[in-house]
């Protein structure tokens, strides 16, 4: 009987070690992740193999959750999610990454690098089917707008934040309505004027303006949105070889909605 008990304990021990983290959490167990291991979990997201594995995302999320006050861990987490969400946004969302990213951005509102990485990650999630609605429901729009307001001179925060706002406007009717009520037109225009050489800001800005112009072209005209499209289309920065045809196309699409009485 003693040998049987020892054998049973050994088997249970093996099962415990082999049990996935998700199952441990579901059964009420808590994995303690040391800081150095947490940082390693973030670094592993760079590997192509890990980026495809759901467990790697769970490990990263668990690591961030267990070290909420560690600014380096939180920054590395936001970076890992920005890097991975470009290819596998659904895995980030499924593992609960969105909520943890937003908490990190809220906890460290002056860490420009963390905020920029967070904005990029959230923007990538918007590209998923129903991703815009997911981000809005989680309060992502408010967190990003707060980051942009608190860091007006942080170029990457402004550009990545503008990208998120523009993609929400483009991908979601709800997002368009919310940003209309929040003076989103002014925010987009401000960034297009502040970063005239940034092709991605011009592209996203023209796409967002197009969505606004579909509802109220006069309002876009009053804020000089069509003028901004003309400037982007005629910009030497986007015309020089090899050029930026995506910006040209987006600007042309916006200009098609310009009121005819102004031609």
C-alpha cells in the first residue's frame, strides 16, 4: 500500500508539472512567476514559434498580471503584444491581452515608449473582425485619447494614437459616431498637420476623413479636411520615387466627396 501511495503521488506530481497554465488557473492554482522569468516570457514572443502558440500569450499575460507595478515588465509586455498582434491579433485578444495592455497604459501614463507600444497593439486588434467594437467596449478609446492628451509632445504616442483613432473610425460605425462627438476631426487634422512627412498618418487621416465626409462633407470642408487631402496628394514627400500610391489613392477617395459647388 505504501508503494502504491508513493506511485500515486509521483503520478500526480508529473501531471501537476505537465498541466497547462490555463488549466491550473481554472482549478484554482496560482503559478508564481519571478521577475526574470516574466521578462524571458516577453522576449520569447520574438521567436516565430512562440508567436504562433497560444500558451506563449497566456504566459506573457500571466507575467504582466503578476508584476503590475514593475514598469519594465509592463513596457516589455506592451512591446511583445505590439510585435505579436501585427500577425496574430486574435491570440492576443483570446489570452486577455487587451485588458492588461490598457491597465499598463493607465498605470504608467507618462512612459512614452510603453504608451506608443500599447497604442500600436490596440490598433492591430482593431483590424480583426469586430475588433473595433471589442476595443471600444474595453474602454480602449478613452485610454488612448488620455495618453495623447497627457503627452502632447510625444511624437510616437501622437502618431500611434492617431492611427488607432483613425482605424476605429474606418472600421466601425460606432467608432465614427463616438469620434464625431469627441471632435475627432480636429484630432486627425492636428496630426496630419504636425507630421506632414509621415505617410501612415496621411493615409490613416485621409481614410478617417473619408468616413466623416460620407456623413457630413460640409463639416470636413469647414475644418479644411479636403485641403489636407490636396496637400497630401501634392506633397513632394509622397511623390518622390518610389512614391506612396496608398496615400495618393486615399487622398483621391476623400476628394471625391468634396461638395461640387466648390469646384
